[in-house]
C-alpha cells in the first residue's frame, strides 16, 4: 500500500514525493537542514533534501518523484519556506500541524 509523503518547497512550488517513507521523512529533512547548506536557495535546498530522501535508491525506477502538486493520498507533508526559514510538518490523517524555524527544527532532533 505504501507510506506516502511529500516535501513542498514553498518558494518554488516543487513537491518531492516518497512512496514508502512517510514516518522517516521529517527526520530526513532535519538531517538535510542540519548541514546548514543553502537555506536561502530553494532550488539547491530541494536537491539536498531529495538526495537524502533517495539515498541508497538513486538508480531505482519507482518510489520517488518530483512534481508541482500535492498528492491526495499522502500521510505527511513537510513544507519548507526558504525566505521565511520555516518548516511545517503536517500529519494529514491525524490533523496535526507543527511549525518551526529551521533552527528550532534542527534542535528538535538533538
């Protein structure tokens, strides 16, 4: 069935999709942000996050994608805003929404 989730790069409208890692996605984004690379550059930050999401599966045909719209069947949506330096983690079915600055989000994992 899958465990679908997406990262939305709010500055560009790009969505990064994973079919299997909804429960791990927030931590993968946290690991990406903790490098403190390209926080103000949404295109580069999207690539950094997507590289972490696909780590170990780079040559696969399925499981990940890049698009311009939110899927209707995702469980988790992580929204990054580079201009405001904010992260939102939304658990769709649990109707839970958490908001952080990039720094606060990184510190949640420590």
